[in-house]
C-alpha cells in the first residue's frame, strides 16, 4: 500500500482541488517497508461541482536529492463510495 501525506491545499474552483505532498509511506503485507519524509509534490483532483463524480486523481511526488519519483494516476473513474467521518 502506498500512502501519500500532504499539507496545504488549494481549490481555485469547484472542479479542481490540489493538495501538496511531503511524505510517502510504503507498506507491504501490513508491514512498513519504507518511508520518505523528504518528498515534495502534488495531487490534482478533477471532479464535477458537487464532487459526486471524479474524472481523475493524479499525484506526482518526488525526492530531488535521491532522484526518486512516483506517479499515481487514477483515470476514467467510473464510481466511488464516500464515507463521512
């Protein structure tokens, strides 16, 4: 499982949401395999105005010093479940 962790966000309009990223965590079979807190990047969520349909979620995160980069793209999203906490 890959987990990206972010901080600040922005939403220039209802259809576009961005969150900055600063950490990645990698777990395998429930065990922490790796964690890098020196990452930077951003996720972009494209959705309709009501956030009832998502068109894509694209996350790019990288570590400049190590030269590592991860791209997580969910495209052509056909459905999802929303749970309130």
